[in-house]
C-alpha cells in the first residue's frame, strides 16, 4: 500500500542517466519503491504514461527570503516543478538583522503586514517555517546582512563579522554568499572576503559569490572568486556567471577556462547560469557606492540634490553598461509599488512620458519609492545567448533562476521577480534541451536536480531513488514550454502536470488551486 504511485512514467532519476519506464511508489514523505508496481494499491495513482517523472527541481539561487514571509504559496515555482529553493544569495539575507532600515535591507521588501520581529538567523528560519512554504527552503547567510549588522553596531570589523557568520551556521545556514557589486559588499576588501569564505570552509558550507563585475572587468572579478577559493579552501560557487553587455569578446570562454584550470589545480570552483538572456536587479544598484552611504534617508536626500544627482550619473562601475551606453530602450521597469502604471514599460518610454531624461526618470522613481526603494526592480536584455549555451554545455554548469517565489493571486499578485520567474525550468527543458539540443533532456534535468542538490549539500534530495525524499515532477517532454514574456511575465508554463513535495501533491493538473503546502525549512547541520 502506497500513498501515491506515479504510474508508468519515463523516469529520469536526476543523475543524467537515460529514462526508464517505471512506477514510483511513495509512502509518507519518502520514495518507497521504484519498479513495476502494477498490482500495488495506492491512495492516489497519477498516470504518467508518456510523461517524464523527474526529481523535484532544486533552485540553487533565489531571492525569495522576504517574499516567502509574505506568502508561502510560491506558485510561480511550484507550477514549474521547483520543490526546493536556496535563498540568501548575492550577499542579501533577512538575517542577521539589527532592526534598522527594513525596506532598504531586504531584497523584494514590500509593506505587507509582515511582523518584522526577528533578529538572528535562527529566528528568521523560524519565521520562514511559520509561513508554511509550499516548497523546501534552505538558506545562505548574506555577507551584506552581516556587514550591515556590524556597521549598525559600530564598524565592519572582520572578527566580529566572522563571529556573526559562525552564529548563522550554528542556527541553520547552509552557506554564505557575497554580493560584491552591491552595497555594502562593494566596500569589502579582498582579505575580508577571504576571511568570511574561511568560515564557510570551516563549517562545510558553500561559498557563493555575485562577483564584483561581470562586464569590462569581469576577468579580474572571476580571478578574485577563484583566488578566494584557493586561499580560503571554501567550495566556491560563482553565481549567475554569464557576462553582461559590455564584457570583452571571449569573456565567457576565458572564464570557463580559468575555472577549469583552477579545478585542475585543486580548488573547488563551480558556477551557475540563468537560462535566459534577460537580466534583472534592483534599480538602486545603479547608484555609485558613495551615494548609498548612511542609509536610505541619506540616499533619498542626495537623489533630491541637483549637484549630487549630476555626480551620481558619473559612475565608473555602473551595474549595467547598458545604462552608460544609454540603451534605455532595452531596460524595462519590472516592479514598483509607487508607479505601477509604468511597470512593463521601457525607460525610454517612461522618460518620454515624464518629459525627462530616462536617467533622471530612474532617479525620480527611486525617490517616489522612498523607504521601499529596494523593491524597485528593472530588467534588461543584457546577456548573450552564446554565453548561456556555453555554460549549459559545460558538464558542471548548474541552471538556476535568480528569481523570487511568487503567486499570481494573493498579496504578491502584482509582484514579479524576473522574466524567468514563472518559466525558467520550462525554458531550460523546452527551449534549450528539446528545441535546440544545447544539451540532452536527462542532462538538463540533472542540472536542476542532483547537481545543485549535491553542490549545496542537501541531504536525500535531487534524485529519484528508494529512500530519498519524495520531491517529484511529472511533465510532458513534448509540450513543456515557458510562456512568460516581458509584456505578460506571470504565466505558468505549459507541460507541467504534477508536482510533489515531501510526498504530498503540491500541484496536479485538474486538481485546481490550493495544493498541499508541505515544504520544509532545511537547516544545516541537521
Ligand atoms: Zn546576484
């Protein structure tokens, strides 16, 4: 007797091995049998004939830290088969936190009645658990959150920051991330980064880094990440590695060659890639570091000052060279609380509607967003298709979303995390694997199951095998497709038919809305 049988599917076990026609039997939260279960009974039998049955997808890099507290339904991810997310990336995490400057601190922050009463990493994970997420969540501690905490308490002294990182690992963090292109990580010297990565190495956690630069100076930035791995001994993950508009020709191939050479020399360096050509970030990241000093109120005052504003436009290290090159037609407003009517428009359009230069329009939008300026997001066609394909063809390339888990109804209905937010797995499996044969389907599935699970150190997830947790996806390989567009980004993909999290049906075609919310917070060291 089983609770669920996924019957007669083409089972991809997540290792990259070819599909085999098998039944998968689930009892409680684990896979109890794989084989011919024709005669067995089950409370629920899901017909998977001519469908792929795969492990639940593991998204090794998301920014759902705050939005999961607002709404744990996470439909945008569940409906594309994601059953585990790893938050706390790019130096951003919701803890540790001193209680200051909430809106400026938390990626995806919005006024939504969330009680901001946590401070420590363990308290944050407790809050996450209480939000009953539909998917499993593991968390990195962000170096930015640690550095902000140290600054709030006095100075960013390395020993104090290392102690804060140790505490986060004690309380359940499974890794540590940096965001060296973002405030406040941008201020951190190299020796501080190595010291922080040493804590990750000591605790067996992954060190993930959003490197200092991914355009003109990307070779130098990738070298910093590789040197950090060598000097700290940390297992190191270069996040969303694809270079941005303005990178020198050959930058992607050079980076992968440098990684391969480092691995030959014994350093453990890996990388992941967004399976998309559109990049996204928060608009405030366009400001030079000096403009962010002193917190949101100080930043807003500078944005209102004509002289400071003129100087802000001269930024030797802009987050996007598209801004410097004034490609405002390739930059689209993705999320705003104060200017919803401008969401989905290019900054060329937004500037024209306001009768101001698009650069000033971006500054004005920041002012109008006020304390919630971290929630002002934009997206741009910033990546090269050839670079994405090169990463996917590399045998160790992991695919991930860099997005936020949202739902098209409820308090996050109008939010958006990225253009791939509702369809990144379907884009990998449909567009890159099936339609263009950049990689095989079993290989593509491995890039979002066993490989990220192993890299992040998740126990008993990422594979379909007896004894593993019953996180699983049933999809139609013939029809799976990402349907989201810049004009209409909140569309679930085609082809996903059932999703199970810890043995419970989180989504099944025909069931209607409101599947089980059976996700767990996966704490390190347990
Ligand atoms: Zn990042």
